[in-house]
C-alpha cells in the first residue's frame, strides 16, 4: 500500500506579473477605503428645528416673538411646541390656537382658520370654544367667505338642529348637481369680480362693508333664485357654444385675445394703484377742508348761503373723490414710466398736433 503524502506543497515563487497584480489590488482597496472615509466625514448633518429647546423654552420663545410683532416666526414656534406636546391633546390644542392667533395677526387668514379648526379637532377645550368661534368668523369674513360664515354659525348655534342647507341640491345639469354651497360660491365670485375695479381704492374695512352690502341682495330666497336663473342661462349658453365649436373659430379667438389683453392690463394697473395709493384719515380731512364748497347743499332759507355738510355725513363721498383724483395721477405717472421704459412714442403730428408726446 502506498503511503499518503501529507506534506505541504512548496509555494512557487511569484513572478513579477503576480506581484504587480497584488500591488494594483492594494492601491484600489486603499482608494475605496479613503473615499468611504471622506463620504462619512462630509455627510451633511441634519439640523433639527430649534434643536435643544425644551417645550417651556419654545413657549417662551413664541411669546417673545409675538410681543415683538414677529407673527410668522411666533406661529412657527407655536407649531414646534404643538409637535412636542403631541401626547397632551389639550396642551396641543391650546398651542394650535395660539398659532392661529399669530397667523391671523400676520394677515394669513386662510392658514389661521386652518389652525383654529385643527385646535378644536385635537381636543375640545371649553375656555377656547367661544374664542375660536369669534376668530374663525373674523378670518372667514376677511377672506370674503360670508356664506361659509353663515354655515359655520348654523353648525355651532341653535341652528344645529336644522337642515344643513349647504349640501341641498338647487339645480341639475344632466348628472351634475349644483348645491346651495356651489350657488353661494358663485355669488361670492361674481361680487369679487364686480368689486375688482374699485377694490384698490378702498381700505380693507370699506371693502368688507361693500361686500356685505352687495351680498344682502342675495340673502333672500328670491334673490338667490334670480341669480341662479341668470347663472344657469349663462352656463347653458357656454356649453352649447362649446358643443358647436364656437371656441375654435377665428373670430372667437380674436375676441378672447382682446379680452385677455384688457384683463391683464387692468390687473396690472390695479396692482400699481394698490401699491401706490394709501389714503389716511388725515388725508380725507385735509381734502375736505380744501374743497368744502363741493360738499355744500342749498340752505333751507334762500336768503342764507349754502350750508356745508359735516365731514361725517360726506366722508364716503370725500373718499371717492380723493381716490379718483389719486387714481388719475398714478395712472398718468405710471403710463409715462412705461412709455419711457419701452421707448414708446405717439406721433401727434400725424393727427395735426404740433408736438410729439411720449
């Protein structure tokens, strides 16, 4: 029997090619390790908002920001506090309410309304109930959502037992249902379009009052029915025009292009007027004093001179007159700026005028 050879094989000597392969592999491995180390070192660190601040510190920060009139920043701080108070629904609800107050102060009424709704959704806090109702009403009115205010009051007061009319179907077009809420939204949209040309000349309070005045026409069932009939007629004519392909006709396209030009030009001027016209109460008083004769009325005694009406009685007329004057001034100034910017020239000599106007 042959004996097994249990001796280890003798390693053969490597040639220069083998050593080169090992050298290359070593270099590649070292490069990979170095690159991995750099990636770990240079990895961006995630910065947590208000890192290290405890809930009490966040509450103090939010309060201080609010006191400094930094309402947007205060709202963010209250949101962070609410996130950390997630396990305590009542405390979270209070924080969201405070966030809503900050957003309302900042003029972000839609965001504020959302925060108030979130607050009462998280937890019902008796001490906040009345305040939330008041602030929600204010925010919705600021947004011009008066129908939403009405539905909100119905949901929160003794009207709760009555039918929620917002979902009531008031009209149908084929399978499409038009609800009371759809009708209210269409009315508000029409009023906003009607107010568009004069909105820039009014303060927020005046604009809100004018919205409510126009809405009074549609408070009655007869008023809403009249609007619905007009809206329905327009909608049906629009759909019939589409069915007949009127929207693809050249004449229609030309008309739409002209209307688009007019609408954009008006929007541009409205933006300029809103940014440049700022009428204060003292401006109204000064204009009234300088133009008292315009607000005089005949005296009951024909032998007596005309009587100047008190400022309080003619304030709205004074505002309209002053706003109209400023509107003309701003329009003239801005159009001249555009003439210069676009190098526009009107050759008045072509119309028999001696001079050129730019």
